[in-house]
């Protein structure tokens, strides 16, 4: 299903994934516990954003599917 909003959510999710990869590398190189703590907080924040992104994507997909069903029922009645 092609949908501009869903495509945007997908791009955002891909960006989150790339940021997580960068932070993982940064975490492995971090020397101090304080620096590691900051990186872990950033990772947690991105993980929450990803979770919200996925929830929103599911809601939108379900909504779009309902719209398609309604449209197909209207067209089949005519």
C-alpha cells in the first residue's frame, strides 16, 4: 500500500535505526561511565521514538485498510 504518511514513518524509522547503529559504536568506544550513561539515555529515547513510530504506523495502516474496505463495499453495491 502506497501512502505518503506511511512512507514518512518508514523513513523516520530508518533514520532511528541508523542513529542507533552510530550510538552503539559510540558506546563501545566510550571510556567514562558518565559518557556511557549519556549515550544509553539517547538510545532509550530513540527506542521510545521507534516504538511510538511503530504504534502510529499500525494505527494508520488499520485505518487505511478500513477505508479501503468501505470503498470496495460502496463500489460493489453500485
